[in-house]
């Protein structure tokens, strides 16, 4: 399961629906179930993104509380989302996080445990729309590879020489 957090707090910090949809479809094609979450403001965007096989937890009327956010986050292989407190909370719970940064500086505000997985345009356009799904998908591949390596090692298989 991969957790896509659509909320951004401020519109300028939000990623676009095409980016979320493309990366969620990439996860589906790699055997992961994308879970969409966000606030009531993202309800219509989530309906447009949601493909068969995805889970939509974006509420129509009442926002998800922090306790349930933590439960979904802890059950996920990774969390993808913009620079928000809840993405940082996932990082603090030791969940792999792909933080998306446009107008905010990732070298100062990136998730502490996942700085190498940040997708950012802060050094160029500062526009969230310029973060490509391809870049996010490359970071997802890295998470998939790490999880496979760890699973193989737990089973007694070693993937490196």
C-alpha cells in the first residue's frame, strides 16, 4: 500500500492531480495499492484521480483525524505528499516519505529521515507543477528496491555480492 496525501495547507504548495494520478497508476502497475487521503477540499480531485484498484479515503464532509492518518501511514510502504505537518509526522514514524517541495526550501524543511527522497523545484521554478511524475516514480522505484532487498534478507536471500 502506498499513501498519497493530497492536502497541502496552501494552494501554492499543492501538487497537481495529473502528477498524483500518474504516480498512483505507476504504483498500481508495480503491485502496490495506492491510497488517496486529504482534506474535504481535495474530495473532487480525489474522485478524478481514483482509478480501479485504488482506495479513496478523502472525506466528503469531515477531515481524517490525526490518529487515523497515523494508522494509514504506519500501514503504508511509503507516503507521497507535499510539505505538510502530516508528511513530517509520517517521517517521524519512520515511514519512507517522498516529500514534494516547490516554494519551500527542502534543504531546510525536508523530512529529516528521508532527505534523499525529496522531489523539488525549489532551485529552479519553485512551481509544484514542474515536479514530474517520472521523478517521483524514480524515487518510488528506490523504495520498492529497498523493500525487496530487506524482504529477501529477512528470508535469508542476499541480493548483493
